[in-house]
C-alpha cells in the first residue's frame, strides 16, 4: 500500500487452488473437479470516504473424470462434420458452447462506495467471461443507505444478464433416422437436447429490488432485516436451478444477527 496525499492506494495479488463439487439433481450424480490455478489481483483507492476498487481473476477448472464431457463434445463434433447443413450448423453451435477439457473462467469488477455520513452509497459492475457459454454474463447493483441514530435503512437494485442468447433445442431425429438408423438418430437427438437444455436452464436474466434495515443494538450485536423481490425472465432463472425455462418470481424475507465477543 502507498500513501498518496490524503488518499491510500492498496494492491493485492493472490493465487491458489481448490477442489469443487457441483451437486446434481439428475441421476448421473455430482460432478467433481479441481481448480488450478486460480490467479487474480485487486487495486483499491481510498480518500475522504470514497473507495474505488477494481478486481480481475482467472480460474481453470478440470473435471476429475472428464469422460462424459469429452464424449459429448466429440459426439457433437462428429455431427458438425455431417454434410447436412441444418444438423451440422446446430451441432457446431452446441459443441462450441463448452470446451472438451479445461473450463476457463475470467472475472473483472469495478466498484465504488462513498460514505458521506449519514448517507452511504455503493455500486458495482462485474463481467464474467470464459470458454463456455454459461460463464459469460454481466452483473451489477447499486444501493443507498441512511443512518438514523442506531438504525440504518437501505434500498438496493440488482441485475444479472447472460451475454449469450438461448440455444435452440434441435430436432434431428426425423432427418437422421433414414441415414444412420433410428437408434443412432435417437442418441444424437438426446445429446443435442440435453446440451441445449442444460445451458438454457442455467442462463441468467434476473432483476432484484431489496429494502431493509440494520439495527445496531449495542457495540457487539446488530440485527438485520431484509426483503427481496426477485423477477427472472424466461430463460433467466439460472440462479435458482429451476427445471424449466419459464419466467418466475420470488419474495425473500430474511433476518440475521451479527455479534462478536
């Protein structure tokens, strides 16, 4: 960190590795993987109650058993080589929606907060990219809070939106059956349907409005109450792991206590 007049500039680099487990609601079981390396850094500037912070990071994830992913990618690649324009172009689009081995995720964010007592203002925008469609999204929020003695009331709006359009579910069975037989045509159809469906239900297109209050009971205990109104558009409920691409809405009421001793 460095002192710049009345301000302070702080820089941080980080690196690491971890293992992850993605829980599955399907019969094919959970997915296990290793994240290595995870690299990133932050740069923040503080002065007179104003903070500006930028973050960048990249992670590479490998499945411990990549056979299923590799098999799906290879199957779609084979369909993309067929001299059937409709099938080939759709299969290529599905194949290109995910990699065959290493999943790369890149994160960048820029945030600002201003503590102008009794007001507190905060906003952030972030961007996730990578070599698979479900990683490509924009996120943002803005909030305003005001202190009233021991109580702070606040309001916030948030937005999440996938960069990629939904994938069209293929209809290949009738076209392929006369050429490769009903069994292989059904297998190709099932593969295409699964890849398109998995992406479409994972897309994010959500708006959230929140209001709440924090009560500092004493120097060691604080209570927080919050209400969130969430609206996800069609093909936009990825944060909720819906089994359908239909639009949804939810109301969330939460209460929490922070304390230390």
